[in-house]
C-alpha cells in the first residue's frame, strides 16, 4: 500500500508506505522525512528507539495489563495509542493534533485496533489543554518538537507545569526531545522541567549512552513524575533497553544539563 495526501496547513505531503521488511508494517513520512512506524499486526512491537523507551516507561506506570488514562500531544501515526490498547486493553486515551488532515489521513489508512477508546482533538497542544480541565491522566506524552524548530510556547517550564497539573498522583509526563550537537536545546529542556514547582517532583532522562556525550544527533526522552523517581524504575529501564541504555537522574542529570 502507498497513500499520499497534501497537508495544506504546512504545505507538505504526507505519505504512508510499507516498511519493506515486516508484512503489515507501515511508515508515515511528512515532506519526505520519516515520522512514525506502525505495525498493524503487532502494535505491541515498537520500531523507533525513542518510542520504545517511552513504551518501557508506560509499562511501569501501572501493573501489567491494567488500563491507563493517557494524553498524547502530537498524534503522528498513533503508534503509542495502538501500543497501549494492545498492552493495556480498555485504556482511555486522548490525542491532540494540530493538523486535522494528518489525523484523518492516518485513521483512514491505518485503522486503530478494535476496542480503542480515543478522543481526538484538533488544535494547539497548549491552547487545547483547557478541554481537559478537571481531568487527570496516568501518562502524558509530548512528542512534537525537535531542537531549534520547537514552538517556543511548548518548551517552557510554565507549559510543563500545566502538563504536570494534569497528572494523576502516580502519573508520568514523557517528553521526546530531539536535538543536534552540542544538544543545547535538549539541556535547556532538562532545566525547564527541573524548574517546575513541586517539592516531590522528579526527573529522569533516557537514551542511548552515547547521546549523553553531546557529540551525536538524536533523541532523549525526559520522564517527569510528581513523586520521587523510583530507583527500581532505573534498573528496569536499563534492563529493558534498547541497548546500550542510559538513565540519568540526580547529580548525573545535573551535570548533563549544566
């Protein structure tokens, strides 16, 4: 299958093509750049390294198989939405996407697993938060920006505080941050999250070991919790990979951010 659609809001084409390796797996590209990978037959399998790390944290957010409430800011091909439905059937999920045409295109050609409970919202990832006032989520995933292209209003401690306020007491905020050497933007996002008020809040950074040298482009996942980061989570995430894995907290994270 190959499908294409012009996203008039950004003036670029979105395409969905078979990944060429796994039957039933597809790649979403926008403007020629790969954005998402979806395995329709095995949605519990996550191909992209940073998404796999996010999935590993979601695995720890509640006992295995227990439904979660999740908010996805930036829909893409809804890879994590599919993952949660496959691993935690009955999860209540919401997705905010700025480009209506993208969401319509994805849902038309890559249908969600049966039983998926997903509320879709078209709008800005900050302006749309009012819609969720009075609700709380066990997981919030922000996967929108990379480096200098980040919308300024989505990369500040004020915004992160708004997201943390929507978390349940045992919830986790997951932010995918992409950047190029020397990772100036990435380090700033660590500091912005560290500046969010909350005496018991904590932060961890997950990625490949060599990403923390600052010499390579790539992605790091920041995980913020409204409770002290569990030491056992670090060990479980290191074991889960992808390898070679690193999880920075405390002083190690301070050194990286500084």
